[in-house]
C-alpha cells in the first residue's frame, strides 16, 4: 500500500465562515529548526498542537528568553492569502507555494524601515483569518518578499460605487487620482482607444480583464491638443472570482 492513500472524506458543512484576514504576526528572525520542536496533531498531520517556541533558533532574538512576534492588524477586504499547489506526474513531484498579499495604510518612516528589513530577511509568518484560524507560512524555508509598491502623495478619488449594476455588494478598493503630466509605469497596456472629441459619454468595451490578487489597474487619458479642462468619469463592472 502506498503512503499517500486517502484517510477521510468530507461533507458539505454549515455556511458559517467569514472570508478575509484579520491579523498577521512576523517572527523577529528566521528559524531553521521549527519542525524539530513543534508537536503535530496525532490525527491531522497538518495541524500544529504546540509550537515549541523555546527551541526555535530565533528564540531570544532580539530579547533573551522570549520568542518575539510583531503583530500587524489588517483592514478588511484588502489582504489575502493563497496556497497554490503543483503536481507533475512525469517527475513525480508535488510542491506548494504560499502567497501573502498585504495592503498597509498610512505608511510612515518606521513602517518603511520594517518593510526594508522584511525584504532582507525570510522570516516565518503567522496569519490569522476572520474565523480565528491561524496558519504558519514558511515552516521550513521561511518567506521571501518578491515585490511591492509604496504609494505616497496619491489623492483619493470620489467614488460613487454600486450604481444599480445588478449587485447589492459594494466594491471595496483603494482608488487614487494622479496629477496632470504623470505617467503609469511598471505595467502592460491591456487596451487602448481613440475617443472622438465630441463623444460624451464614450463607452469602451474591453472584454474581460483579469487582475490577480495584489495587482492594480490604471487609466490614462491624453486630451486633444488645446483642451485645457476635462472631467473624467469611469464606470467599471467588476466581478470577484471565487
């Protein structure tokens, strides 16, 4: 018998769960020996019963006789955790990739410095969701920062959301207005169009544009020569993929 035989089934459970993340905890430093000191549940091998912090190699950093975790509270609907799994029958391998996408508001100098240190390190991260489940990311190899953006000097856009577009849900987004002469960088053009000078309003059908979690969409308008004043209003039909 193989060591990967299934051990249980699953029923349709109650509709009592809430999506989203509540809090994350960054370890002060990377620990290389967590698996040697944690206690795994006897029934569920993916459940940790006790962490065994005192044996972690980061125990005592930066303060002796303490396992230091730094808590970051999260705003609703702005951050997400995704686990992608890949299996290759040809090579007989399976691996899992854990991705944490965070949006932090009101960035200051101290927070910017912590982000810099996160980029340098590969600390383990505890993630608490809105159902109070806690996940440990980077058990063996830690977590590496792969990219991010710090936005400063952006101006909020007045948004009239949910204009009878067939849904009772409200889209929660961060929307910013650029300044005249600014350019959009670090992206790919999804759609371009020429607008007739007298067209009011002008409807552009772009088809489906899929935005992965943590990415953004920018709209750039170049007015006609001699046009010194123009009001731009944008209406978007957005569907969140489950």
